[in-house]
């Protein structure tokens, strides 16, 4: 199985590099207009229109091979054996739930010691209402 994945990966890399080369060799749509008025290109190896057909068909064949390799690598990458059948989330450690008996560190137990109201005011009160907002 590992050998098959390596072969598919090598084939995918080679087809990607070949596609890059073929795409860079091809002429754009604007280059055909110059060839129509007789500027060079008629003495090429494949002829005036033969190179476009050959290169475009070669690119499409390489693209099909590339996509087939991509789909095969995705399929084989998602296959799991019985040992690997559980996901990463299922492998995560489970912490103990926070219940009545457990206490979070740094936090006081509010049910054991309920908050009490202060018996005396914390700030001194000024005589005759000084420092208060008028009504």
C-alpha cells in the first residue's frame, strides 16, 4: 500500500511539472492572429495549426492523469484500518466532570460559604450629607 501511494505521488508530481512546461510552451489566443497574417510560425515542426492541437491535447491528457492521481491519493489517504479506525477526537483524554464534590482551583465554594452583607459601611460617611449628589 505504501509503494502504491509513493508511485501515485511521483506520477502526480511528474504530470504537474509536464503540464507546467506544456502550458508555458503554448501560444495564447492573440498569437494565432499574427500567424494568420504570415508572421513566422509556418516553419515550425508541427505546422501552423498542428502544434496547437498537439500541445492542447497533450495538456488535457496530462490534466486527466493529474486529476486521477489526485482522486486516488485522496481516496487512499482516507482509508483506515481497524487499528486506526477511531478519530482524533475519540482519542482525546476525557477529563472528570465538575460535580458537587469537586472544586475548581482558585475558586471558593459558594454553596459552603454564602456571601454575607457587611454589617458596617466600608467607607466613612460625611456629616450633614456632604459629598452626596443632590436630589
